[in-house]
C-alpha cells in the first residue's frame, strides 16, 4: 500500500475549488431550496475569483479525468470533531479536495486529500483511494460536503458529528454483506458477485430508514477474495453502500474474507487502502486492523479476529500475526474505558464468534481463551459479530461453566427482555447482512453447539487447515431467529438524567424480508446499567 503526496494546499479558506452556487445547489437536489437563503458557498467563490484562482472544471476535461466513485465516511479519532471523507478512482488524479461547511455558513472550509494506492495481486491493477480528514468540527452538528478532483464533477453528502458528553445516540450493525452486482466469471460469462442476494442491497435501504449516527459492519464486507475480478467487486460494494455511507460513517471490522491472496503481507492491503480508520498502530502492516472510538457514552472497540482465532477462513492463514499486540491494545482500551467517568457502555465489534448454536462455522476456542477473561474482567456489555449467517444472541454470560473443556460461557441471568449488563456480556451474531448461504436453518435442535478446538498443522486438499470440533451444551443460548435469514440490529442509548442514574440501551432487531426488502421487527430488548459517573466510584 502506497501513500502519495497531497496535491492541494491545506487551509480553512478555499483556494482553487471555485464551485458555482448553482452547481452546489444542484448537487443537493431539493435541499437546495432551503439552502439558498443561507449563503451556501459563503464568501469562498467570490474570494477565489478575486484572487484569480482557476476554478475546478465541473465536467470531465479533455484529459478524461475519472469520476468520483464510492464516496464514504469514517470517523476520525474523535467523532465529535473529526470525520474522514473518502472516494475511489481507477487512475491518478490532480488536486483531490473536500469543500465542507454548515447550512448556516456554507462551504467556507476545504481540506486536501491524501491518495493511497494498492496494486491488486491477481489483476495487477492499481486502485487509488483519496482520504480527506476533516478536523476541528463542531460536535452534534450537521455538515454538507463536496468531494472533487481536477476535471471531474464533484460528488456530495452530509453527515452529523457525534455529540459532546452523554446524549442519546443510535447506531446499527450487521455483518456478512457481499455486493449485489454482476461480474465476469472465469469463462467470460456474466455472473453474480460471490454470495450476492437482493438482500445485500435491501439492507442498505433499511439502515437509511433508521438513519443512525454510525453503522458497524462486522466483517466479510464483500467477499472479493472469492471473485475473479476483486477490484470490480470492491467497486460494486462501495457503489451499493454509498447510498448510506456518504451520510453516516460505516465503521468496518475486517473478517476472514477480507484476507486476499497477494494483497499485502497479511492479505489485508485492499481493506487497509479503502478505509481510513482511527488506528493508533504505528506499524503500517497493522494500521487500521484494530481501533476504537467514543460516541456519546459508548466506547466502541473494533478487532480483527484472524489474529486470535483458530479457524482458517481466508486466502492466507495469519493466526498470531500481531504477536500479541492486538491483545495488548484490547486490554489497554478496556481498562481505560472502564476507568473513565465519561464511558458507560463498552461495545466490541468483530467478525468470528465466541458463541454459536448453528451447524456452520461454530464458536472458536481461540477467541474464548484470549478474549473471554478480558471481557469478564472489564465488564464488556455487548459483543457484535458476524461469520455465522444468521441471527442469534446469548444470555448475559460471565466466566465459564465449571469443568468445561470448551470454556463454555456461563450464563449469569436468564432474562431476555430487560438485561442487567452489569452482570455479564451479551453476544450478538448479526450475520444476515445479505450474503447467500444462510445458516438460520442449521440451528441445532438438541440444545447443543459446536466449538473449534484445534486446526491441523498443514492445509488439507481444499487449501484450508482442517478444524477439530467438540460439541457442548449451549446453556448460554438466549434468542435465535430460525425463520428469517436477513436483518440488522439498531441500538439507541438513553443516557439517564443525572450522575449515577441508570442508563439504558434499547435494541431492536429488524428482519429484511423477501421479496421486497421491507422491514419488520423480530424482537426488542433492553440492557441497563448504572452510569459510571456516580458518587464514590
């Protein structure tokens, strides 16, 4: 993965990006009528003209500049004040830049983008991703923005920054999406992207109906590693998701299908190029694979589980690749979160699972061994996963069942509708993001589950290390959806009213239904705990 030098000057005032008022209003369609009276462009255009600075061309010029594609957002390190705008081109561009501002003050600010490239290891094609990190934003504020580069029509979006302090926050989550477009098969015929279904598209519409502050995408984003044309599949993924991801950050966790042969030392080079994430990891090989951020009173910790699980599920087996650095990061984050009087809720987003009662991939003993004690010690509230292509959630669990060789999570409450999060951790499998090969019809009916306890030292005939499974009594099972394959969860935090008050997280799991993609509610439940700012803490 290569980073190119920035190609525009940075600054809060616009320089050469002199978009016309008419064009800016057109980009926002019907929103333009309400914007017109507010001086949308501020003084920027007039200033640029008076300085004699050349304006961007509003259509492709004779050089055939590539268009702005796959516009998407991610939070910076501080979601209250930072947002990164990213887009993709298939060729180099000049002067990539984002103009941004508010309805009240117009596009008075600009930020140059840094261009990151990677070379796909199967096609030898270079992909260019442009990231513009916006900083110094106001908390809990709506912004408008335009993304552009020389010779291309700008593309646009809006976003809202996270609130300051304890305020209501809504976020959503699912995993295992795929991409809903056609591609070329190896024999040159037309085929679907790997594991694609119509639900892959419908679920994005569902997220927009909820309109969360941010979305967590829990691994196996588009399954590009299974397609002949991996670059096309990634493009299809962003083409589908930009309908939501240009308006709210989609914060991803890398799953096993993001591991692509010959794309970087870990196979994660494409993923690392496409997403600019608030990583604290100084090693470029590990950058963006785990990270954390806070929105309201919720601390979200995102992990890359192929480092710590046993199962061999990617193009390359990379178990143990961080040498313990990710686990050290996890413990630091958990300790800091639970010692903070500003954080009430600790949510971990990751791909592979610690619980499963479906005859699919199964739970992973490696994760139970490494994560379980930390989740218990620091009181993790929620673990959000994918990997199994179904919906299932556990009871609140803490510790393990005595004498269990599989480290079976121990249920500490049998409540399923109003759960005391202070007692233990609830695990949610949200693997119905649109992928084919659903597993909701594979739930065990005898009260058991299966756990991967080892893998073979060398790959088998299918190129993967063979998993050894042990059955367990799945005493931790809470709720399962046996009838519907597709859906997502929405989480809304009620922060409480005073220090030490009870704070609640209201959870709704929505089915995305065949054939039209309409939503219905499968279940509602609530988690509650005491706020961390109580006296004597």
